[in-house]
C-alpha cells in the first residue's frame, strides 16, 4: 500500500463510523452487549485499551453526548471481519451493530443525518449503503459511483448529501441518495482527467452554507460559500501538499483546524485565512485534531507515530501527553467519561465524570481521561499568573495574593490544576491543599479561603478529648474537642493558626511510622530526623492524596 493509499484509508474510514452513532436510538437491531474492562497501557492516568471495541479497529467517532463507535475492517487470512460496534457509556460496554453489511465489506466512509439520526449513508469499495427511517438493516444503493472517500449531510437540508472521491471529484444528491450528479465546480482537473475530491468535509454549525473540504493532493484545502455547489482553493499556511483532515471547532463557529504530515493550521474567520501553528512539534506528523468539551481553548493533536500534545492557550504552546502505540489514525473527544476500572488492577481508582480523548491506534480503541490535573500550557496575557514547569500548571492570578499571604510554597506546594469550577465554586488544587473563591465574601479578608480538605480526607472521626489546662506547650480547642501541643502547637501558631490550618480534628496519631495530627484544612507531620530545624514539622500532601483517590493523579 502506498503512503497515499494508507493515508486515504485511515482518514476516510474515520468518517464511516459516524453513521453508526445513531444506532443508540435503534435498539431493535442492536447486537449483544460486550463488557469492556480497560487494559491500561500504561496504568492510570495514561491511555487504556477498550477491549470491547474489538480488534482491527480502523476508525472511531463520537458524539458530543458521549457516544463512541468503532469500525473494524476485514483482514485476509485472519478471523477479523467487517464489524461496527457502539458504546453509550464511554467505552465500558459495546454492542455489535452490523446487520445487513457483507462480512468482507471494506468500508471507507459514512455519515448520518444531523437532524434525524435514523438516516444513514455509508460507502464501501464499489457500494453505497443506506439506513432509512424505521429500517432494521442496511440497504444497498445501486448507483454507479467511484469509491467514496467522504460523506457529508447538509445540516440545512438532510436530503442534500455531498460525497467526495479522491480522484474523480465530488458528487451530490438532493433526494437522500437515490440519484446523483457531479458537483465539482471550481475543482481543478489535470491533463489525465484527475479531479481531486474530498477525503474529509467540515460544515460550519452557525453558517451551514460554509463548507471546507480536504483533499489528498495540492492545494489541499477548498472552501465553499454556497453549500458545496462550487469550491475555490484556499492557502493553508503549510507547505504545498495534501491534507489529513479538516474540522470546525464545535463550540466556536469561526474557528477551524486542518492537519497534514507537514503540520497544522488554524483559522479564526470561518476558513477564509489560515495561520500555521508554528509551535507544533516538527516530528508529530498530525493526523487528527480535537477540542476539549467545555474548555474551548484546550486543543489536542495526535500524530501518526502516536504522539499526543495539548495546548490550553490556543496553540501558542504545547505540552506532551502520554503517547499511543503506533500507528495512530484518529482522535475524538467525548464530554463525560463513564467509570472504567483496570481489569488488571480492580482496586485502582476509577476516573469518571470527566472529559476524555478516544483514539484509534495499532488496531485498537484507546481512552485517556482528561481530569483537571491534565498538564496545561503557560497562560498568556497581562493576567497570566505564574507558570510552574514542575507540575505544568499556572498559579491563577485570582489566588496568587492569598497563596503568598498564607504561606506560599511551604503551605500549598505546587499547583496541580488550573482554576476551574467545582461544586459551584472557583477552585484551584495544590499539593497540600485547595484554594476556593467565595463571591459572597467579596471585599473581605475571607474572599479566598483554604478548603477543608482535612475533613474530606478523614473518614473516621475519633472521639473528642477531655479538656486540659492550657500551657505554653499545650492548648485545648473546645470548638472541636482536641489538644494541640509541643512542636505541632508551635507550628500552628507560627503558620497562620485557624485561618491557615483550621481547628484540630484528631489527637496526635501515628501514620507512616511518624507522629501526625489532622486539622480541618491540613495534616501536620513530625519529622524526628529534622528535630530542631525549620523542617521539624511539615504539611502532608493531602491535596495529592485526594486527587489520587479521585483517579485524577498518578
């Protein structure tokens, strides 16, 4: 297989599984449920293989509601055959949904109607298949078209469908697929009669008359302002050549992306002009792009060799994420990951309720959770805060003053997340605690507070102690009924007292072969080896502990 053939197959087949997403609403022809415990590679929080998606997976696609579908291709000499599976719970379970498709069909492309998920078109080598409203199986359409490499339903008119072929241009239908005509106005034709057609389409959600088309040969990108009736070439900002994919940002209609072996570009004017993303690693060779649901500035690229990078500042800077096995051929994002636990380590934390990336690589489906601890790019602008390379997070400007005033690094450690909304409050997690913004106390010294993480960490509360007489080395706190004494009391009084640590919620206890004491906002640990120094008492990493318990931190 040539490089062009390989690229065409990997890109075009990504689209075919779009069609199967609507099968979540067609339970009458769903196959058996297949459990899909994830096999970690590497362990959490890295990529996990979704076993229930099957082997020989060539393409994946998902909906913004969290549906995932996997397409497997037949492989000569093996037991692998044409197969389509879908998951409605983030990859935990899968259903086989391929009734009516030949077992040896080499699927290429597909799409479903955006306003009625019961209407489908998919293409295989020399064939088109349709699933109509109320149908229980796929219907072959006897139309004389060349192999279709991409399919796009017009969101403004679902009976209008545009299909692309790599070497014979585009075709269109206005009756849902019964009749077709050539639709290549504006596309070039060489002396051999070759007209490049779309290997990928994208349509603006807010302006459906605007469409983008990626081709496998130069100039690579074409744009239409009349619903695909005519096209014109658009400079991409990349070296000449074909593309690997094109997409509109699902939450910012003016933003679009394109990827090729030579890099990636972005547009902020509906695809009229393009700017190359110069910070993308040169050896990435992007084949897929995705944006994080609910976080519009978080962009992701996957490369053919398995590299994955993330930018949280609109492409100005990228950080590496765990790599996939090679080759990788596509990437998508889902809004909420269902609980998936490692089958090899049943006691491992479950990552759930967070966005996730799903990728196809090395013939399998893989998932990567995106908790708030996912590494971030340095913030930009006048209110950018302070970036900490050690944990790849920014100290938010909203919390910087309180961070410094309440003890800085000694009290909190490095930031583990960016600023985000949790439990109705804006918060930021650190190694030793969490800061939260209280708008009801705006303008007071308590506008920013330290969260009561000690209370969260301590599941079994001991009984209160009997009151004792106060001395310079001992103090009883009637608010919670516990005594703080000696080195712990000296640390408490010198490091902000109740505002910084809260009230004691245990007596002195033994943990990890050393004395410790829990407070509402912290845990103090005594280090005998540093007796008489400033490190005699240190704060425990309770922020990290709670993040690990949630499955947000390795």
